[in-house]
């Protein structure tokens, strides 16, 4: 039987990506600038409703430059969601700032507003807050924004996994001052690698900040005939070829969201009756993109997460543990952690990310569910 991936690139059947890439080759725009870059920025900003956007080499680059744009400097405190991939936290270290990790809640699996409030009491001089929309599930942005506005602190949303997710009718990545998206090979749409930073400040201010981000992303080269540099810059700009892939992928984004949600619904229907098994939380007034479908197993369940992963692996099917929280990572062992009942630890220890590849058929899903159900017999 064919190998089933957790989540892999899915190019459009219509070949939209190749059309834009061919245009770049035909016009010889094989560079980190060009029509595809400009149009991809406009198209994504228009889709999510952001004021402006900068196409960059990765989602990590987007988070890094968002921190710089927000004024974070060496020694500053940054509140970061604890349950996430390390790419959320690493850019804080790039700027020699200090991450303080905030636990999640069971309602959203994302940053706990209660823990966030306690973090502000302990660290009133914090410079930025970084919530994550884990696995495409929206964080409680109403409460998070209310708390951060009260303290006058900028919000940087890590929306790497949540492109197309709606929270109360608004796209994730557009609540905070900045939002970062990823187009890594496993994301809901991909450019093979790449990211986008959007800015949601008032229009004139947003244009100014994004222009500065583009400046930093192209080695901070000043406008002069010779090569003049007054600031440290980065080689973070997206190439015109990569952006062409992104433009083609945007045309099928809504189809990919629909398929991801179908996969999740299929699992719910065919695994939902298994004792001790539950699913990641979806709520009314939200439309999660269900980037990955994730289950939880109770500690007293007859089946443990490793059992599921090994059984699938034996069937040539990929799965994955839930992200290991940042405060448990050796590299961040000395950083503070604002606990909310160790929710993130529980989700990590009891969770499994099931195959969520949009190329899967219902026959593939049936094969996966049959293997998992067999563990309960």
C-alpha cells in the first residue's frame, strides 16, 4: 500500500503554480524581487484583510522581523506561548530578548488569558506578546487583545499553522499588530519554504513598518549609489520563483481548507466512539483550518499515544506527537514559565497528530481508522 504522509506539499491539479513560475523564467526575474513577490504580498494581504504584507524566506524570519518592528531589544521580556514549535520562540533569542512562556488552556489549546494576566503582574515591563494559533485552532483573541491593550503592549500572532482560520468572522493573524504566516512544505499551502509578515496597524503606520521590514530583509542597504549600511540587515526576502508558487497555491487555499476540515470530520465520525479518545476543540463562531487533526487519549485509556504512532508506522503511515512545550526544552530550561495547571504538558503527553494530508482519499482515511480502531479490540 502507498505511504501516507502526515502533511505534504499539494500542488494544484490545474498547474497554477507552474504558470507563474514559467512567467518568472520567461521574463528572467529569478531574484528576490519581481512581479510575483509584489502580487503575492497584495493577494495574501487582501485575502486575510491586513493593511500590508512582506514576503519573506520563512515564517521564522517573519516573526524575527516582527519583533524588531515592535521595538524588542536585548534584555527585553517577551511573553511567548509555551505549547508551540520552537520556531515561535527562537526569534526572541535572535534579538537576545528573554522569553517567558505562558501555559495554554483546554478550551483553545492556546495561550491562557488567565496565565497571561498573571504574567503581566509579574513582568509589567514586558515588550511584546506572542500567542499561537496551534494546529489551525484560533487562540482566545478577544481576551488576549483586551489584556494586551490594557497594558499597551504589542501583539505578534504566530499564525504559521492557521492561514484561513476564522475567529468571530475575522482571519487569524489580523488581530494583533503583526501576524506571521508560514509556507513550509507541510503547511496548508506551500511555496516549499517561505513566509509572510502582515501588519494590522493604521494604514499609514502599517505601510511604514512593512517598508522597514523589507529594508531589513534585503540587508538593510541604504539608498545610495555605493553600498551603505547603517543597520544590521538580513537575507530574508522571498524569491520571485517561490512567490510564483505561492500565487498559484492561493487559488486553491479554500479547497485545501475544505479538505482539511473534511479529514477532521471523518476522524470524528469514525473514531469518536472509542473510549478514552477525544479531539482538539472546535467552537461555534470559529472556522479552524484543521491544519492537523489531533486526538487526546486519557491517562487511563487502554491505548497510549505511542501505541497509535507505532501501529500507524507499521502500516507505513506517518503521525506525530503534539509539540513538546518550550519550558520543557533543554535550550530554554532557564526561562520562566507561567503555569496554568500544566495544560501544555498534558496535551503533549496524551496527544497524537493524525495524518492530515490533503491528497488523502476516503479510502486512505478508512485504512488509518481501521488500524487505530484495531487497538481497542
